[in-house]
C-alpha cells in the first residue's frame, strides 16, 4: 500500500515554496522584476482567454469654439481589446515505489524531495525566463507570447493579441535592424529609437539587451559616463543608465535575450498575467496505472500581455 505521508510531504514541499518560486521567476529576468515592482503582475481569475483593453484612438469631439457655437456630442469609439491565449506550463516531481522503500521514514524522504523540488523550481524558472523572450511558436504555439512575438522584425505584418498589424497602424511597434555596433552609430540609433517612443510623460524605462548589444553599448561609454541604477544592481542585474532607462544585461551564459537584440520597453503597458489558481501550484497526486510511481506537477498558467505596442521598440545588430 502506498504511504499517504509521501503525498503529503510532496505537497508540503511544493506549496511551502510556492511564493518563493513565483518571486524567483520574477527576479530571474529584468523585465519580470520591473513588472512586479510596478504592480504589473496582474493575476486573472478565469475566462477562456486574457483580455487587455486598449485605447486605440483619441476622442473625436475636440473642437475649438466661440460663444454659442454648437459643440460635437457624438460618442467616440476609442476602446478595443487585445486577446491572448492562456498558456500552461508544468514540471513533474516523481517518486517511484522503490525510492519510497529506500527512503522510508520522514527523515530520509525529505532530503530527496527537497532536491527534486529544487531541481523542478530551477527548470520552471529557466523555462519561463526563456519563454519571456520567445516568439510563442514552440510546442505548436503553446509557448508564452514573449517579446519576439510582440516586437517582431516586421512591424507592419502579423497578428498579435488577435489584432492584425497590417490593418491597424495603432498596433505597430518600432523596429530597426542591421545596426552597426560602432560607438557613434550605436548611440545614435539608440537615441533615435528612444525619441520615437516618447509620448509626453510616457518614456522608455527598461532596455533589456543580449550580450553583443550590451557589450557594444558598454564600450561606447567612458568610465565616468557609466551611471547605474543601484537598486537594479542590488538585485543582481548588470545595468547602465541611458537617459532615464536602465540598460540591463539579460543575456550572459545561457541568457534569455538573443545576443543580437536590444529591446526598448515602456513597461507601463506590459503585464504578467498568471492565473490565480495555477500560479506555481502543485497538482493532485497522479499514480501510473502500469508503473509503481507517483507524480506531482508544479503548474503555471497565464501569459505576457501588452496594451500599447506603439510605445515598444527593438534594435537588432547586423547578422
């Protein structure tokens, strides 16, 4: 007979670390860390898809007038919504019957479970961190809609969030490829991109970069120009200031950002949307019908969403 204590210990081992795991996923990438600190980690409660309401136009009744002149009171259609699929991720923690026997007793079982849960946590963190920069096409399109899906190499085509860029100019981002990494050229292109994405008080606040782009920007600066954000540094992110934005290395060994890319993000319009009932939670016990084994899953569901693509951009170096 299978000991119920094994199931209980596995559940406790996963659930007691649930909040820590969610935080570790956020703290592993500069983008998710920024979204968490800006309150842009917004859980969903249900629904077939995730909706992001958009202001896609201005009110058309703006009118200069004098005295008793008739004013325009026609309602203006200024809102629409982008629609994102709910993506799901799972990592399995398994225990065989033989391992239960070999590790019988609470003291013996806990170290084994802790190691397996710890490994599953690292796998989940690395997987979601990579998906954050993805084009959403892996595993037959079941992947999180990452930055490559939102900010493509062709801003005039393709559908994102259920809206076709070719038909709606308000849903087009900025992209510039073939960037020369020479010092003057790179700084000029960065400034052009930054200025294009400024709108009144709306400004780029985060520039996650792959290895080549980050190193090239670093080399354009003299030591006295290398201002950093100390808060980002305390959290372990190598960063340099460009205007008011943090240029952050999200590459490194096994890094998530493509070495050729530098994203210009206004994180006020980006959201990390986990489902409240499947945010690093553990599944029910699963027993194989033809094996002496038990498995529990660490599970996550949600997506990365955007409510304004026109204020997002991307530079890509020459291949």
